[in-house]
């Protein structure tokens, strides 16, 4: 299990899950267009971008970013 926060909410999630999948399971809305659970994440539309700390200084796609220990996500 991985411990992270999304919009200040402490969450435990299974390793190997994307930010978008975890947010959806927790009832946190992140808009998306190109995501589908039956295909690999592609992050093409960039509708689901979120800020992640620690992480790059730019928004990243939630559908193609896997959760990591201590991650802080702002939608």
C-alpha cells in the first residue's frame, strides 16, 4: 500500500494505480477524456492534469501518473 494525499485528504492506495484511478475510487472528481480502464494510460488529452509534490514544476496527467509514497496531489 502507498500513502498519499489528494486535495489534503490522506489516502492509502494499492501500488501500481494511477492518480486518476485512486481519485475516482475516493470520490474525488478529476475531469478526463482519453482515459479508459481497458487500455493503457496515454495522457493524450491533458484534461486531467494535476499538481504533484514532490514532482516536476509543471502539471502532469493524472491518468498516466502512478501513485508513489508520500505524494501530495492538488487537483
